C-alpha cells in the first residue's frame, strides 16, 4: 500500500483527539479526510507530515515506516490553507525554493554569498527546466517573474501547488486548500487539482469539510467524527450504503431522510404503510429502525393516494435545475436535526420549477428500489448492503 495508518492515536495530555485510526490506500489514490471542524482531520494530516507526533500506532509510506522520521525525510509535500508563499520572492523563486533548499549549506545564510549561491542554483539548467515545466502544467508561465501580491487567489493556489509538485514527492498533503476561494473559483480549482492528480500520479491526501469536494475529487473518503473513523470507502459506497445515521445525514445535499419505522416478521411498517422487505435485507424482527431514503427517492402526489404518507408542505426552494420541497409528515417522527431538536420534516427533490406552496396538503410516495435501514437506538446500519434491492 502507498499509505497506511495502523491504529494511530493522538492525545494532548488526557484528551484523546484521534482514536485508533486504520486507513490504507494504494498507489496513485486520492484520499480525502472529511468531517466537520474539530473532528481531527487536520491533526491526522499533520501527523502524516510529521508536524505532530503520534501518541501510538504507525504510519507507513511506500512500505516504509515514517512516523519516527523528521518531516524533511518523509518525501512529502504540504500545501497549506493560507498558501504560505514568500511575498518577497517571485513566482519562479517560490516554485524553485524546495529545489534550492535541497542543496542548502550553512553559508547560504550569509547575505551576499548566500544570495549568489541561491541564484546560481535557481538558474541552473536542471532547476530551470523543472520550474518551467511545472509552471507550464499549471498555466503560470507568464507569471513567473511576478510577486504573490499581484496574483489572484486562484493563481496563488496554483503557485502553492507548483511548489509542492516541483519536488516530485511520494505524497501530496493538502489542508483545505480551497477554503479561501469563492464558489466559482473553488469549482475550477477542484477540476485543476483532479487533473493534476491524473497527470502526475502519486498519493494525494486532502483535508476538507466540504462534502462536494470529497465526493467529486476523492477515490477514497475517510469520514471522521470527534476523532473516530465513521466510514472509509469510495464516494459511491459512502453515499449508497452509509455505515450509520451520522454518515447518512452528513453526505448528500439535502441529506438522507430518516423516517421512524418498524420491522417485524419481514414487514416494514411506516405509519399506516406496510411493505414487505426483500429477502436478506435485514433481520425480519429487528424492531425499531430509521428508514433512510434520499430526497430523490421521494415524490409528491395527491393527498390520500394509495401507498403514500400524508403531510403538509412547509418549505419550497427553487435552485435552478431542481426544487427542494420540505414536507412535515402527519404523526411520524424523523431523525433529529443538527441541534438535537426532534423533527417531522422530510426533504424532497423535484426536477424543474416546482409549483407547490407552503401549507399545501400532499401525499408522499416512497421509491424503495434503494433504501437503508438503521437501528434506532445505536444508529448503526442494519443489513449491510442488503438494504438495496
């Protein structure tokens, strides 16, 4: 495996911030560490880089244990959230800086002699070729003699990427590199980083709290909560078969609806609806569960139509290609919202510009070709992949 974290734990005095993390990714994979602020994802990245020590466990890169090595010997490049460019250096010197420091000598600190030596290295054919090739890949060729203060946010981000690329490291580590950009530029930079990974290969480890970045960029996602790994898998696995209610509610916009239901004698009961479960879906008598349905698996019908749940429209949002409609269910509970308050609302996505209005009475039809079941007390998934028929 290209990168392996084995039983990695991190504590600050008596407070455990990372608890027994196990992750393995192969060569040329793009790993995304995803989760809310404070969940420990940046701490994991810093431990991989060597900027934080590991309390227990091991970190391996390309088959070699690296958690006991200093950062300079780990063959990794770190792209910071703040770009961390040198304002007094041109783009060319910023990109070349890691190559210059590779040949660092003590006398480089001497004002005149050190400056001459650094310029000589920068102008050497080998360094010049690497810098210009990297700049060409990132569309920075025309900016090589400019200073960071004259660049836009996206251009500065590309310079920071170029400084990491020029070293040709075994692993690229990125700590929320797009969080300072506006929405349009983030979309463009997501595509650029994905294409960069496809061109240069190597292992990428990318930290974000943005699920869209995770789902569109990652080949594997590690979803964290309070320092514990909730689920590790491909974007499709995490979206279609969430391991628990936390994952189900974190992934997806709007998130998965979780509706109170019962499973007895192989039958799923939701309000007044009784639906037979496919064979092998779950224990036929697992009792109280949450029925998980993505907003696209629900549709609105006339009130009282057969096989529907009654409710009242409470919210309508038009977002261009689709509309999001919130419906308050009659007599049914749904999973608690983010602040812990109980709710009875479900979200439905409809194509186009929906004509529904708040206060309208409707029926909700459920498409059970793809659903999930979760134990109502523990939140854990019931029946594994079998809840997809």
